[in-house]
C-alpha cells in the first residue's frame, strides 16, 4: 500500500495543497489521519480520479 502526504497527493491529482486540505475537510476526497498528518492511499486516489472522470463525462453528454 503506497501512502502519500498532502505535498505528494496535491500534484498527483492536480490541485494545490490548500485546495486538497479543503476537500478533506469537506469529505470530498478519501483521506485518513495519523496524528495531525493527513494521508492518502494511492489506490483510493486512483479510484476517486476514475469516479470524477466518469461523473464529468456523463454530465457533459
């Protein structure tokens, strides 16, 4: 299981660290905490990205 920090995950999904923190606060993206650190599983981000892509393509058509 590959884990990513905010600094690693933000460019991976194409967002700023600030925007990513906001998305975590609003529970719009899968994340978990270790102490005060926000962490992401790469597999969960990949699934989230696929879901976002399918939602976007269905709303465009």
